[in-house]
């Protein structure tokens, strides 16, 4: 595999680090606290997730999502054959997937979540939203935990919950931006319980006490998961705990700031 070439390897990982540095300040900040032995793996995981997400978000107008997803699945097949396409993120992730024995089911579920986004799937209940967040974020937490050496079912489950908590925080933060893009991730059941018709609101989105109440409820659920996930951090190798605790605090603080700003 090309990744075994030391010169190419340096170039590949430098490319992936640039993606992370510009794409996620929070992820990049947390990665700096990881032990040096794991930074390359964290960078490779982020880069693969990022370029796969971009392939869906930036697909040409009129292109079929089925064609784009078939292409991503072909790339994933090549990664797990240890014959990645000549894409830096794929080359880097292939090396990490094999070195740390990351089950294909995890990146596969991530791609499923991206497809849900592209197909404008509706999230009726909080359980539906959990299923989405587990795919697009819980999978990342699980992969990171495997890289760190956490292999027990409970440790991986707590990592998945931390990823879900982070995704719920992001959803709460981005309600307005998502609505301007005609996307709605808040549980529709919760909106109706608050007296908001989801489809009518999406046609003319605006802030209201009722909407702020739903956003607060989502942050409550995120906080519950942050607390549950903290038990799993204690099960990680000692030199990894600070970084994951930092990531948890960084993302939870987004929700705390939203509350201070009146939601």
C-alpha cells in the first residue's frame, strides 16, 4: 500500500492535518491534547469523515445521491482491501483501519448517515434523531476509542454516546442555519408538543419561546449523554483521558453558551 512509503506518508498526513485544522477547530484543539502516538490516527479518521461528507454535500446539481453513495462505497471497499484510491484521506484511513482493526460496519454506518442527510430524512422522535446522530457522530467516537485501545462493549458504547451528545449540541447551535437551508433536525414530535407546525415553521423560520424551549430540551438530552459518557472516559488509557475530557467540555460549553445567550 502507498501509505508504507515514508515520504508519501508524511505528505499524506500533512494533507489530512490541513483538513482538520481548517475544518473543525474543536476537533483540532482536542487532538492536540491526545498523546502524540495517537494524533496521526485521529487526523486520519477526521480526514476520511470530512472528505466523505464533502463528497455528499458538494455533489453537482442534478447528480443522483445513489451514484455518489455508490462511489463512496466503492472507495470504502478499496480501503478494506488495503488498496485505497489515490486520495490522501483514503490512504491515511486505510492504514489506520488495518492497524487498529476498525470494523467496516463503523465507516459504513457513517456513510449511511450522510445518505440520510442527502435524502432529507425526517426525524419524528428523539429516538429517530439518536439513530441519525449515532451514525454521523457516534461512529467517530467508537473509532477513536478503538484507536485508543478501548475495546470493551461498555467503553465503546459510552464513546458512541459522547459522539451523539456532541451532534445534538451541534444541532441545537445550528437550528437557524439549518432552517435557512431547508433542513430540520429538531424532533418534529417535540415541536408539535410545543405548538409549532414543523413544515409551516420551516417555510418561515423564526425564533420564539416555544422554539427556545425545544432547543433547551435537546440540550438537556445532550447533557444527559455527556454525563453518561464521562463514565467511559475513566475506562480509557490514562494518557488519553485528558484529551477526551477536553473534547467533552469544549462541546458541552457550546450548549452552555447557547443557554447564556437565551437559546
